[in-house]
């Protein structure tokens, strides 16, 4: 079925065989993105949100060196409680499989595995992108290049606001990644509703997203990802002034402590959690739950288009 050696749980396998809607979910939010015990509770809530909207959740991760599409509850518990689960991007999948480790998949790895498994829609919180001072460090998330060559629809709240948002949008344009705002013409800023940049295209319903997906497939002009930028309502965002102060302090701490690479995002998210006294965690949870719900609605709409 795929170029990967993938193990499907029975529910996901049956749904894919029958053409029913499935939504891929990443697992780094479980192992690296949220503190315990919130991580396991939220992972279960995300899956339940997908189910309530009419789709089948497929949380993707690695257990004992085996790629799993559709983690069962025991496997969710295992990743949520692990101190040693590897953070797996696309380049890490083969070494991790050979080493037989447990691992959580990033946006890049989840997208690649989901597309290979035949899943069309993926819900995440925020994308990776171009890091600040990338002109000196060349630090850019593998998410961007992977999305440029992976035919999947990704529902997100923009890119993480700890990144260089403008540079990330430029790279997405250069790489030919399609981007639409969901009921907005402004690019969301993850914790905050407005990231400060305009969007060329917007859609107003899951059915319109499904129509864009179908047009991409029909025209076969580009087989990269379609990003659906779904902003938080203004009343649900993190206070913008608190956000800006917390980000400035966190960036200063990164420079002081020499933190780079994969450690940057979990460090800054942890700093936001402590500095905002949990407010950013509550926002992060609202983001992923809203995106999971919208992704499920899109998957349902896309499946309806292909049903005879």
C-alpha cells in the first residue's frame, strides 16, 4: 500500500478501505508539546473531537521501531509517560526504526506518513518554519520542504509565533505550498489571532476546502500540501501584549543559554507556559481542538465528494 512499513490499527484500516473520513494527528504534542498529565488528557480529547465531527482519528507515532497509524490508548499512555521518546522528523524515521525506539512524529513526519498511508487531512497546532536569525544559522524546519512535496491538507493556526513568520510565508510561497485562510484574509499567529500578514485566498466552509482539494487533484498541477490557516477567535487568543513580552524574554533566554535546533520549540513553549501561568497552555489546547474539529469536517466533506 505504501513505501513505508506501516502498521494500521483496525479502525483506521477499515475506514480507509471503505472510503470513510480519516484525520491524521501528530504525536509530538503528546511527548514534547504539552506537560504531564495534560498531554494524555488532551490527546484523548483531540481524538474525541475528531470522532464527534464524524471522522476517524489516526494519531501517528513510532512504538518499538514500528510506525503506527492509529495509536491505541495503551500506546498513547506509553508515549505520554515516556522520558525518552525521540522527536522524529522525516530524516529520523529510518534510524529510529532500526534502533527500535519509541518516537513521536513532527508535522513533517506525520504529513509524510499520513500521505503515504492514504490519509488526506491532517490537524496540528502550528507549523514549524524559518527560525529567527536564520540568515546566520540556516535554521529552518523540515516541515516546509516536506509540505512542498506531500499531497495532504493541513489545518493549522499558522506557524508558531516564536518563529520568523514573514520569512516563513516567503519560503512557503517559493516552495509553491498552497495557503488559504479559513474565514479570514489575515495569517494567524498561533497564540494570537492576527500574525500581521495578509493572505491572498480564503475559504468559508469545509465544503469549499474540499473543493480546493479536488481542484488540486483534478488539475494535477502541484502535488504539494494545502494549508488551511484557522485563527482563534479574538476572545480566545492569548493577550497580545503578554504574548510579546513573554516571547521577548524567551528569545533572550535562548541566546543566553545557547539553546538551538530541536530544543528551541519545546523550550519556548515551556517558557510560555510558566511565564503566562498556564494561560498559553489553555490557548494551545483550544488551538488543537478547534483545528481537529475543522479537519474532521473537511475530511467528511472531501469523502462526500468522492462517494458515488
